[in-house]
C-alpha cells in the first residue's frame, strides 16, 4: 500500500480516537444506537459537507497540520457512508 494512504489512514484513526467519547446525540441525533453504524447517510453527508467547509478555511490559513486534520475529518465521514452501505463488489 502507498505510504500516503497509510499516513492518511493513521490520521483518520487519530481523529476518530479524539472523538470516540462524544455522546450518542452528537453522533446520532435520532438516538438509536451508538456510533456511525446507526447514523442516517444523509446526516453523515451533511457532516462531510460541514467538514469540507472547515477544510476550505484550513487551506486559506495555510497551516499544514490543520489542513491534514480537516482532510482526515472529511475522509472519516465519507468512510462512514462507505461502511454503512455495506460491502459491495467492485
């Protein structure tokens, strides 16, 4: 696997670990279950869009650490949508 993919995945995991203690109502506003597996895909997509806005702001600031953290946030919400739609053939 490409090193850049491994680096990105590590940053994604870091960001997930930072947020693992968030209350259910933050991660799942409907209150059913805990974590992204119980989230509506439209809600996850809305969150990805919010994170894209934050990424744009980070790009404007030029801070590489902030840019990479926001990239990981966007990637995490897109990964969550990928995960909840289940395994599919290529």
